[in-house]
C-alpha cells in the first residue's frame, strides 16, 4: 500500500425510529412479525389512500437534530422520490429533498484525539418493504417494513479512516439510543449505512471521485468494505486508471466490492413536493419543548467522568457508548470510594461478559460499588476481583459475603507469605540460578508460583517484595 | 306526485318524510329507469340493484323509527367510478382496475351512508379527458342528444342525473370534470373549495387539484349533497380543519348589490358566439335582480391551461405509478423479468390518453426539464391565484362560460387531444387556485343544446355562489 494516499469518507446513515406506529398510518412498527401482518391500505399504497404524517416522527427527528447540534428548519416539506421496485408499493418513496428538517450540525468523536465531524442534514422518510427471494426463483414481498419511519443522517466528507468511521457510527448510534430516537439495533436493520469513499494524495486540496457502497449493516462489514475499497481505488489510480463515480455492492462472503451501476445509468428520481402532504412548520416554542426532553448525552457524561473521577478520555468514551452501561456506572459510582476501579471493572470484566448487542449489567449498583471498594481497600486482589465479578454476574449478591464464604480475602501477612516464597525458591534452584545470571524475567515465574501457593489470594505487591529480597540474599 | 325520476333529491326527501313515498319505491323506479334507458345512455359501469334495494329497505325502516341517518337517507344516487366503494368494484374506467374491489370506503361514502347506491358511473379513464370517450369500457351518450358526448370526465355522473337514472351523483373535478359535463348535459355541477371534501378514497389523478363534488338536478340539491359530504377528515392531510354551516342557507336570498365580475379574457377568441350570448344573457339576468356587473381583466388566464397540464400530468405520472401489475389490478402475461412485467402491464393496462399524460408528466419532472416546466408552471399557479385574489377582493363572484362550445359529437375531437385540451381553458383556473365554482344551465344554443354558466367565488364561499346560482336558475327557467 502506498502510504501517501488518504481516504475521504462521508456517511449516509439510515436509522429506523422507535415510534410505535408507522410514518403515515397507524400500523405497528414492531420487528419480527409474520410477513404482511403489519400493513394496511395506506402503507400498501392502495388506490385512493392518503398519507397522514405521524407527528412523533417529526419530534424524534428534531430530537436527533438537536442532539447533533443541528439547525431545525422552521419550514420544511416532504417530497416524492419516484422509482419502480416491487418493495415500494406506491412506486415512490416519501422523503425530503431540498428542505430537510435538520441541517448544519456536528458530532464529536474520540479517535486519537478529539475531532468534530460535520452533519450536513437529517431528513425523515419512509422505509420500503422487504423482498424475499425463493430458492425456486420466485420472489415474495413482505410489506411489514413499508412505511416504518427512518431518518437519514448525512455527514460531511470529514472522515479519514476506518477507525474514525467506527468512532463516528458508535457515537451517532449512542446518541440515537440515548435520546430514545432509535433502538440502534444493527442486526435488525435499525441502523444501516451507505459509505461514500474517495482517495487522494495526502495534502491534496481537491477530493477524488467517490464511490458509494450501500446498505452496510454491521460495524465489521463497514470496516472491511472501507479497507477493500480504499485499496482498490489506490491501486486503480496507481495503475493510471481513473475512478468511476458509481454505486458498489459489498459482498459479505468475498469481502470485495462490486460495481452495481454508474452515475450515467443512475435513476432520475423526478423529485417533487408531495401534494398529499402539507409543509411541516415548526415554531421556536415547539423546538424548545423538544429540547427539554433530551436526556444528558454521551459527550456531557464523558466530560463529567473525566473531571469528577479522573477517567481517561478513551475509558470515559467507552463507558458512555451505551446508555444502560453509563447509567449502571453512574449509579454505582455514587456509592463507591474509587470510581476509577469501578470503571476498570466494568470496562474489562463487564465488557468481556456482555454478549453482542447486550447492554444490561446484571449486578446491582451497590454490589458493584462494594466490589470496587474491596479492591481499592486491598481486601481482595485483582484476580479475586475478577472472580467475584464473574460470580456476581451469574448470581447477584453481596461481594463481601461471597469473599467471606469462600475465604477469598487477600493475604498480606508476611509471616504467612515468606515461608511460602522460601519453599518455592528452594524447589526451583534452576530458575533462581538463571535470574542471578541476568534473566530478570525469571523472577516472574517465582512470584507466580508463590501466588499459586497462596491459593491466588496473596497480595501481589508483598509477594514481589519478598521474592526480590530472597533473590538478593 | 311528479314522476319519481324527474324529482330532485330535495323533493324525494320531502316526499319520504311526508310518508308519500318510500325509499324502496323510489329506488325501484330508478332501477326500472336504468333498465330502460341504459341501452341508450350507458352511464353505468356497475349497477348494484341488490345493494340499492337492501339499503332502501334499511332506510325505510330507519325512517319508520324516525332515525334517518342523514338528510339523504334512502335517496337513490350513484357514484363516479374513481371513488372507492367497499366491496363494489371500482375501475376508474380503466382496464388496469377491471377487477379491483376496494376493501375500504372513501370517506365520502361513509358520509353518505344511508343512500341507496344504484351503481358506479362511467368516466374518462382515471378522470383524464373531457368527453368520457377515454373510458376503456364504453361510450356514454348525452341524454339531450344521443349522438353527442356527455362531457367529461364525470360524463357518466352528469348523464345519469340528466337522464333520470339517478337522483344525484358524485363526481370529481380536477380541471373541470364536474362542471363541464354538467354544462353539456344541462345539470348543476358543484366543485367545492379544495379541502372542503375529503379526498380519502378518491383514486388520485392530480392530488393538488382533485376535489370531489356534486352533480344534481338543481342548485338546492347541490347544497343538500355538499352539506352531507363536506368536513374535515383526519385521513386527508389536505382537508381543511373548519366547521361548515348550511351551504344552502343563503338560497332564496336576493342578490341586490352583489358584485359579479366578467373577466374579458373568458369571453375572447375561441368562445362560440352562441355560448357567449347565453352567458352574457345570464349576466343581464343577474343584473336585472340587482347585481352589479363589473367588467374586469384576468391576464394570467392565457397561461393557466398550459400550467394546468404540466402540473396535473406531473402529479399523475407519480400517482399512477403504483399501478404496476405487482399487487393488484391488471397484470400482463408473458414477462421474463420484473421490468417486462412493469412495461407490459402498464402498456396494456392503460389507455392512450393516460399514457400520453404519464409521459408528459414524467418529462416535465425529469432532470434538466424540471425548472423549465414544472417549476415554471408552479409560478404561473401563483400568478393565477393572485389574479383571482385581486378580482375576488373587489368582487363577490366571477361569471364565465364553462366550456367554449356546447356538447360536441361523439368522435368529433377524440383524435385531436390539443383541441380537446383547449376545451378546459375556462374551468382549469379554478382548480389551480383551489376555488369553489358551480356550473349550471343558463340557456341553449341554436341546436337546443344546453349551455352552462360558471360562477366562481372566494375560498369557502359556496353558500354565496349557490345563492347567486339559485337566482340564475329561477331566471333561466322563466
């Protein structure tokens, strides 16, 4: 790979809103129902039916806009995007074209330092249905998803690496989940991402020609697609070829992107204002009302964690990524003497035990706090801390009682530990010899054995000191 | 009692209330009339005698208990076939919807619940046309002269009312589709202010212009029917949130001091002298009743027709895209893939005029042409509205012809779409501006064919329009 290229990325993220009902009718938006059980003449686009805008959709979109520092348009409208496809029963999608609800916002990411990523616009639109291709060649249409409300969040081309994209998406997702605008479930398609990517020589002022990769729905695929597409474009340029502006499909199996259609054959969507709907006019009072419903957002919490508890930026960022985790941390932090220890417990042990998509820590805040205290006070060592954390995860309870019951208290008493260390050294003359001949790391083995002899409950610092002393003799 | 099939809905209602006539008797009389006259008129696409009689019997029972559902309870009427009727085939006179049976009612059908619905009426396919010759199924004949068209697109509605095949009918008016056939057949057509009547269940032609309205024997019936169907509908975002008082409240009041404007552009080139004469005579009659006739000018009129065809076709191209052969309606045979399914189904399912307008509409919205056509037309729309605003701020009403000629011969213009389009010049501006207007007979031409006059008013001024129309109706009858 030539090191003198950089990638320029802008994202279009589609997020399904968490409204109870669809955007233009009163059908349920619940995921996973039997095909075509959540649709009606309106979302099926039957002749003579008319859309009526669900006001919750506007509220949620405004929330998302305010949470990403957008300007909220006092006047916006809905437009028709016309194209034929069997998953689109009206043969047009109601979206917003030139007057979106929100514009000119940004969000901040932490990726080797703080960076601000511009948000061009957020607009509302309806989702299409789903086509199910049958093994025998037939295709079935499921219109349950038809009319589920979406917001499309379009970023500026401010992203420069797959890591930044990852950080941006995680931040955006957490904001949407915090505000209750979306459930953010990528595996259910609640969050889908189109990646616009171009490359240019580092330092160049002009952008290169971009390609668009559509409908990526996992962080893993997004990362792979970006890596592949970056390499493909750089190699093409290096070979003297030019990049074609086109839509490309990422194949999950091969990890490659394939051309779908170029700009020349792109559909002409014949956008025009939907005459069935009236313009959306929002007063300042309305926007203020919505603003009041926005909870403390990740950035605010992160700053507080760093200031109050002295957490590192990256640690604080990870803690706030999921609202439920941040809530659990905050509840426990109030009850412990050492919030940093608590944070590290959650970040290392909690994150390890949480399954993909899980955000619920099954340990009561007071027990988490107590566990952190036991560690901070030296009453248990780290290994025991991990062990107890895992036990509490399985069955919540009082960590002190658990430690007592299993006799897991840390042993710091020299008169107990010194004889154990002496006998370990006596049993391992070769290791002692190699340490003394200059192999410093040999000491670690002796410390480990002594810890083992202490049933894993020894105070590591005390053991180390004793072993060091014995070796010097 | 007069012959039942010549009575107005108001008179039928009175007779039923007085116990002189049952809904069943009236409905049977109409069904008999339909049976006798349909072979000549061909106004109906679907006749629903069983439903009508069942509804009539139910209405009679209600009336017996003193529980009439609505002022039109038990009155036999018929519905244009682009208004969805639950469990009754609704075709839009298109092959595309030959077997389409809506599982829901249009909002107006709920408002009219209690009527004895005689059936569904012929029209130009998807309401595109001015002669009802664009129906996939049949040609409707003008009851006043069977060799002539009934006008369109609500030609079936106008013909049924004129022929005594329905006491009243619902139609829809996108560019004159109620007023022009009313004029051709010699009945009263009322196109309400945009947003007064819910469009839910009206199969859209051009959403920003479409409005359901009434075709009746006289002005009073128009008020009776509008009272029943008007009102805000939460299912139609463009329906206006407003309370309405009796639209017939001003009927019978004099018109002394009313200012009636005659914009000279409505009386210029292209208007048949005999039509002009009849409309000017109507102006004289209004003047004779104390109205002040004011000559004025409406410069935007000459651009209105072009703007109308751009806007209506643009909207239609999108509204009719859902008829793709995938979910319901006509699907062609012998396709290899989804694009062929679309192409063949739409090519075979739509008629020539519909396809012409879809093409026009797709063109004016396409990249590179949008500004020159659609955007420009929307600017003209603003100009037309301003002109009307100005004239109607200084005057109460505008009086104009409905169409440049009386009813023409079947086949006379069908191969000349442009001439056909020109016939809409006097009616489309009203739709562009969303105004209410009524069309009513004001005389006859040399051949004895009815000539219509159009009265246009400010938004929500239906009661004033009907007041003046009632005066003219009485005067014209003399």
